[in-house]
C-alpha cells in the first residue's frame, strides 16, 4: 500500500482503513481508480463523510452509519483489478476493469471522502 501526506490511515486488530484528507464536494463528475496490487480475503472500496472516520475501527466501513461500500455483486476482486469510482455528488457507481455496474448509491451528502477498507490479515 502506498501512502502519502494526502491520506489518513487507521487500523485495529481486525480492520484497516485509509481515506483522503481532502473531501470531494461541488458539482461535476469526479472519478478515481483503485488498483488491487495484492488481494486479501475482505476488501471494500468506500466513500464516507467526515463523521465516517469517527467510527468503530473493529468493524468495516459499510457497517457504519456514515459510509457507503461497493461490493462486487457476489464476486471477489482479483489482483490487478482496476476499480473506478464514478461520483457526481448525487449518485455513485463503479466499474471493474472497464465494466460499469448500475448506480449503487443515490442522495449522497454534499461532501464525501474516497476510502478503502480491508480486513487485516
């Protein structure tokens, strides 16, 4: 995992999380990619609110009140998968290796943070 000064990371005995320090807000389409370099048993691509990082770190982000998680519709991610997040500040959808999935979330708050969470090995 590559980290720099633009991210915040947290971990517990069960889960690890990372999110951007700078929120996404405003109008327009925002897109970013998550590249899977090495797979683990449980891995989630997320967005969260500011409150989303004041949570129970022994649980995954999707179980929190302020987080939204993409799950690959019953399939698992593989090494070298590219997950693209498509966020227009009203809806959020995802693509995996260029295959676009239906809208996953609607009526999102006006400020969110890209995030990734995984179950610690």
